[in-house]
C-alpha cells in the first residue's frame, strides 16, 4: 500500500493541552481470564487486562461478550511506542469500560454495534472512512445509511440511542483507501472494502501479522448487503480484494473471532462468498415457475422461516430485488409481461 503515514503525535499534543481527564480510568480492572487454545494475555502485557483477550503481539483482541455475537462484537487494540488505537469499540466495552487509556478510535464502518464503546471514550478522536462519516455526525445520517421503512426505523432509532449509546460526534476525522496510521513502530493500513457499507474497511497491522475484517465476518449467514448503504457488487469485489491480504491472523467483529492461518481464512472466505452463489441458484430453482417479487421475498432466501423479527420482510424484499435485478440484467431471469419473473 502506498498511502502516506499519518503521524499521530499531534493528536497527543492536542489532548495533553485539553483540560479534560483521560477516558475510562475509573473502571476497575477485571481479573478473570477465559482460557483459550491460543495464547492468552500474560501478566507482562502492560496494564491491559481483558477477560478472554487474545494477545497477537502489537495487537490485542478485546473479545466481546458471547465471543462477539451480536449485539456484541470483538474489538482490536493496537499499540505502538507512541500511540494506542482502538478499533471498533464494542457494546462490551461500553458496558465494561476500559482500565487503560486509548489515543484514537478507528471504525471499520459506521453501524450501531461498532461504536457503543465511544460512550466510554468521549474525548478520544474518532476516525472512519469518508463515505460513512455521515452516520457518525448525525442520527438522521446513520438512519439514512440503513434506509429502513418508517415503521421499522422508529423502533430502531430508539434502540440505537438507548441500547447502543449512540451520540453524534461533532468532530471526526476521515480516511480513505491506503491510508496508513503510524503508532510508532506499528502501523495500521486501511484497505477500503465497500459493500456492507460504502465506507467499510479492513485494517491490516503488518507488525502483528493481523488483519481486522470488521463485518466481512465469514459467518454461515454470509455477506450482509441489504441496506441503502450496501452494494452486492462492491461486496463481491471486496471479497476478491481480501484474498490478497497478507496476514496470519484474521479477526472478525462477530462470530468467528480469530482465524489463524491464511489457508483457513481463504477457505472460510470461499464459503462466505458461496452463500451469494447458492442464494441465486435457489432463486433460479424457485423461478422455474413464474413468481412475483413479493413471492420471492415471502419464500425467504436470506432468513430461515422461523425467524420473526420486524426487519426480516424488509431484508427479504431488498435481497429479492437486488438478485432479480442482477439476474434480469445478465439474462438468467426473464421478466414477463405481467410483471412476474421466470428463469430463462
Ligand atoms: Zn455492520
């Protein structure tokens, strides 16, 4: 990557000048540690103490409750000789607090579950990709990124504030693809991977041989590309881009947690991408008989039938539309005169 390193030193100076206490020092240290088959943090790990945390050298996974199952998630702490950066402060961090101070927060993207810990880090500068900045500076902006129907949005808007501690930031910094953050002997490289949101990024920490994948979460559910700020095409391009990431450890915000070994990562990435392929094959099977858009949505190609959440219908409709559009465009599906769709 050929981006220009950003020196964080000036941030430190401005923070030292500010007459405000360091964030989150009042929280007691939690001594319990979960065991892990990988190396967990040792006593020599500065003063960072996190139950279930995983030390990867310059980077430490701050494992979320339930191993990062939504609404929680796995955050990453990256330490250089001069600065400490925290990536995606989770709901677990919001609830538990931090026993150490942080100089910068970087976000893989702006979604409700990736920023609750900001409530513990009010004076710490926040950085996100320029395309997602709108969601960090206003709640209306964040809602525009989801693009939910009004009935669903009303409840969700409340949830984001009450359960995820959302508060708009007036001052933020933005970055773009190939930016490099220099923490002092340790760097964070930005790889723009849009699709889940327009500004979604993967962060690579070469000195820890670690890549932070955000919501390219490699789960069995597959890629999530159903929001206003999402793009199926971009997501597929981003998955391709991820294949060339050079790292030994791959950290997901949800579900998988830490995948060690590049071959393991590539195999999971294939499975993850195949969810999209299989969805389209299932739709083509269903479309052997003419069906409407609503019938496709009601058949459920994303969620299983037993899932009863308010937003499911919206997601199914959005998914059906995205895939029908694409398959009509490339000739796999024909739209009939009555508006129904049939496999070609
Ligand atoms: Zn997300």
